[in-house]
C-alpha cells in the first residue's frame, strides 16, 4: 500500500515538473518575443527621427528672434521673413 502511494506521488511530481518546464519555456519565449518587438519599435522610432531630422521635418529651434535693419530692431517673425525675402 505504501509503495503504491509513493509511486503515485512520484508520478504526480514528474508530471507536474514536465508541465512546469513547459510553462517556463513558454514564458521565456514570450518574454524574448516581447523584448524583440520593443527593440524593433525603438529602432523604428529612432529611424523615423533620423529621417525627419535629415529632411528637416522636425521643428527647428534655430528661429531668428530678432533682426537689426537700418538701426531698427525687428522682432515680428513675419516682418523678419519679409525683410529677408526683399
């Protein structure tokens, strides 16, 4: 009787270990896939930032704030653009 009970426990333990191993492998696989997808997303974003920067689609913070014209300082962006275009 005791041997039979011990054998059942061993079988249960082995079965449980197999299930646990499968679960651990699956979680590792999903974790790696998630990391890869995140890495690809970051790479795509970085790539697009480089493309936008090179094609000047990002906002340019090098705006001219003021311009001196004939001893007169102009601050209005439209007036500065008009003066530069003339």
